């Protein structure tokens, strides 16, 4: 086996997804704690204290107690290199989450045992299912009053349309929560609370039918044993092929806040989640173990270090062996880069990176050279696909409160638009910039970041638009005629792709009838590719 093959085999790259407040960021902390990547978990609840979740680094996240940006963490566990991507749970930031899901090989779904399957969980699962992403399920908060595990299992199967195979099963709940039965190892891990415990010294009782279990846990154990018998008779056995195709999910129970049940999930990720696989480009399919480097920019983050006004492009390595200082080509622009200050992440903590392999996430500091969706190679003209930009559903006008700060406003919005935090549109006719978003909270975060990161207070007011579509045409002259004829409602986005903005859906239908040669796109990935082909000639 070659060195590259061996390194790729060791990689596991996955995202944690959930509805807000299901405990996703807490679980992220505890996975890091358990792997030894951090020594003390950030207290997600103690937002007023000096500790915050390791994966929440933005000032507004610390103030509000929510994750609004995806973060990346790398750790080693059982001779595997694990790349863990924590995503925003709030639906207003779903675009960032969707793009992160294009960079992972598996997903860990966190479900609040009291609330069951919630709306954002369904939306994220649809994205995972569309990509056939393997999913593991962690049912959280078993130390509280929650739904019965059989009811949760049935709801997951019914709501998400996938088979569920329990790998662990809870004994009791809330103050009667005794621990979890490990159905594969035929043993019980006894629950003991403790936020910063790694549970290496937890009491383990061997045998699922051990008489000691009935003596110790009484009715809670008897109920769990009966449920397990039912499940094992009715549920299908674990099918690795169905799991890898995203049709079946292993299910685990625990309490993330107490770091309990986390070891079983971490072990399952190593044992079951696939290593990096092949990635399709327009030109060909790229193998993960190919010798030459290739990668794709799936996220850009400005001002992770406000003191240095930095701008980091997160690149998912698709193939080959990356080394610091190697010569890379940006396929879109043809520009060459020789990045020397490449970083790896433990959320906001960074270390200089010497090398990386397929599945790894590397950070390339740059000043506008890289855009979302860019492909980097050693010279081969490849373009990876699949990075989505969704047509905004809400619009606002934005002006600077102090005219002397106009330059800062433009610079701030340019950077925030390029990182995908908000969509920024420059009207063809008119000087007031427009912001497009999926949810209201995005506007609030942008206003906060403009003030605190760029030093300019912005006035964000309502705009009349409700519908947006990117426009392309095989005939460049016809496209220009369309833009000229509709200049009052056409705007350019962050990559200068034209977009038509309308007040009503009925206007769009009329426009499609009047301009039959023009294609209208709700996803910019398609529009961007056609637009790029026009630029190429």
C-alpha cells in the first residue's frame, strides 16, 4: 500500500448536524475532550463566564449562545485522523451548512430525545439523502424527561424515511437514567454524571442478561430488556451497504452535557464511517488516492483573527499529497499560488500545517484570490461541482449611517459576500446595495459584524423584492439585451453573475414567457457554471 493510500485510509471527515438546541455544539466539545484534543470542555451553558464552546469563536456567538458559522476541528483517535465540522443549527444559516455537507463523507445527526425529529433536522437530512451521505444518529439528553426510545425510533424511521438500527439502548431516563446497554459488545456502561469526565473509568457490567442488572436497575432494566427483545425481532440487522448509501442509520443514546455515550459514537465513526472516496469533476472523476493534489474551496471566513483582518479559504483536499509551499493553480482564474502559511484548525486555534491528504480540511489565508467553489490543482484544469448557492428569500437595502465610512461598508460587504455569510447584489441601475438572505438572523449578524469587525454602522431597511433568479443564455448578445432591457431589476452578485430581482412569483412566469431563450436558475451552481463557460469563450 502506498503512503498516500495508507493516509487516506486513516481519514474520517464528518459533519455534526441538528435542529437548534439539540446539543450539537456540546457533543462537538465532548468528542474533542474524549479524543484528548482539549483538556477541559467549554461550558456551553456558562455563556456569561469566560468559557465558551470551543467551536464558537465569533463574538456574536458568545453573546447569543448559538452557532452562526461552521467551524472545523481536527483530532486523532485510534490511529485515525478525524476532521470534524460543526455546523450552525439555526435554519437562517442553512446555506453555510449545505455547503459544509458537500465537504464531508458522513454526518452525525443529533436528536433531542424530548423533542424528537424537528424541522431543521428534516431539511438537513434531505441534503444528506440527496448526496447519499452515510448518517449516524445520537439521541441526546437521556438524563432528562424525554420520549420513550421505541417512540423515538419509530419517529425517526417514519419522518426521515430510513431504517434505524440501535447500537446502544438506554436504561431509564431523567433521574432514573442508569446508563446504556451496548448491543454489539453485550455490556452496560453505567451512567455517572460529570461534564469534564472522559469516562475511561466508567463501571462496565458484562452481559445483557446479567442478573446484576435487574438487581441494580430494577424496573428500568426490565423495561429496556423487553424493548431490546422487541427491537431485535422486528428491526433489520445492520447492513453496511445500506448505511453507506444513506438508507440505514445506527442509533446511539446518551447525554452529551455529561460526556456520556460519546465513546460509543466516536468508536462507531472510526469503525463505520467511510474514508474519503472519489469526487466527480466536470472533466472526470478524481480518485482520492491519486498522487497529484486537488481540492475545492467550500467555505471562506473573514476575520477569524480580527487583529489581522485575515481571510481564510477552507479547502477540502480531494486527492493527492499537499505540502506547504507547493505550487497550486486556481482553475477559475488561472492564477498560481504558493501558500506558505497554511493552517489546520482546532476551531479558532490554528497551527501551521506541513502536509495534508484527501479528506483533510486546510486553511489558506488569501486576499480575494479564492472564491467559494474554486478548484485548486497542480495544473490540471479541473472543476469540481456540487457547491450550492440558493436564491435568497428575503431582501434588504443597506446604506452606511456615516457617509465617511462608505469605503468600509463596501469592503465589509464584499468580504462577507465572498464568504457566503450574506448575498450582496449591486443593481445595474442604482447605487444602493441589496442584501439577500434565507433568514432574518443573517441580516442581524451582518449588521453586527459590519459594526464590530469593519467599524461601520449600517442602516438595513426593507426592500421591495421577494423573488430572485440567476440568468444565463447560450447567446451572449441575447443575455446582454435582457440585462439592458431589465436594468431596473437586474443586479450582479459577488462573482458578477447577473440576477433578476422581482416582487412577485407571477412576474417571473411572465418574464419566462417573454424571454424564452433566457434560463432562470434558483441555484447559482448551475448559473455559475454556464456563466463561467461564457467567460471562457
